[in-house]
């Protein structure tokens, strides 16, 4: 197990990609802080699954768009487990609005959660990592940071910001032996899509060069690599995990 003895904070770990990441890091030996905002029952189930595997899980609720709640979360982690070795900034919201329907309130909601929250989580965790002499910060970005679709203006802006922030923090934190990287998933089959009767994983997969939709495990295994000592000389990178979708140029007939 490559992460034995490490403490990992995974934001938005109750379901979807975050849940997959939390479980994968636990499999690799990490003690995992399960952060959630609204998915309490799913977060409880994630923590129980980790414990059933023989791992350790700590459950913490916080709204990451609120700077004070980030501070409270970090204080709770330090009191119970000490500092964090690995941060996976996964928590995000992705509402879709027509360009002219994006209000200031909607814009702030997306950017405060996806970008501001991620930055200040990184800042808080980096203080712990500096004391330890090493650390890993991993952002979950999106293909929308580079190639996007209609109605994703705020979300795409937030993920483009994540990509730039990854490079910047990698530069700022290199002297402290902290590696900062990001993963940009493509279409991924997560729980929220299953509520849509029109969701068709097979149809989506048929449009992807590798012939299938992505799954949380596809992202989680890359996170585990970035979190391990195998990636000690890798920093400032945004790795796309999309089955080859971004290699194609699409034209509608």
C-alpha cells in the first residue's frame, strides 16, 4: 500500500468521483477525511465502507464557499488527526445556464465553491504540509476547462481557473516539496446522472474513442498515483482522463 500512514482530505467525498477517490486512497492505506456539504447519508455510507475495509475515516461537513467554514473544518481535522498530507480538491457544482441567464448570484455560487473554496482549502492544507516537509495537492478539474459545451460558462470559467491555479501553486509550493497537479475528467458515469431518464451511458460511450463512458475508478486510480511517492517529480500538470474524447474534433451535420 503506497499511502500507508498518510492522512488524506477528499472534498465532496460522499458520492460520485469523490467517493471513488476516497475508497481508492483508503485501499492504498491512507486515513481519509470524508468532507461533504449536503450528501450526508452518502458520506456516512462512504465512511462506513472504508471502515469495513479496515481503514480509518473521519466525517466532516462544511460549505467550502464560506471561508470561515474551511477554517473550522481544518481545525477539526487537526484536533482529531493532526495535519493533512494529501488534499484532493474534488468538491464542485456544475449547474447549466444559458449565457443570459447567468446572474451575479449564480456566478458567485459556482466560482465561490469551485475556485475560491479550492484555493483556500489548498492554502490551509499547505500550512500543514510545510511543517511535515512534504505534501500532495490534487485538483479535480474538467475537460470543460479547455473544451466545453453550451450553458457551462460559469463552470468552464471555474475549471479553467483550476488549471491555471494548479500551475501557479506548483510554482509557489515547489520550494516546500509540495507537488500540485490536476486531473481533468471527461464524461463520467456518476449517481446524479442516473436520475435523468434520458441518461444513456452506452450512447455516450459510443462517442468516445475508447468505446465507453468513464467511471469514478478511472479518475481515482490517477489520483492515487499523484498522491504517492511515484509522482514526487511530477508537478504543475493537468492530466486529462477522458477516454480520448479531447483528441477528436466534432462537427454536427
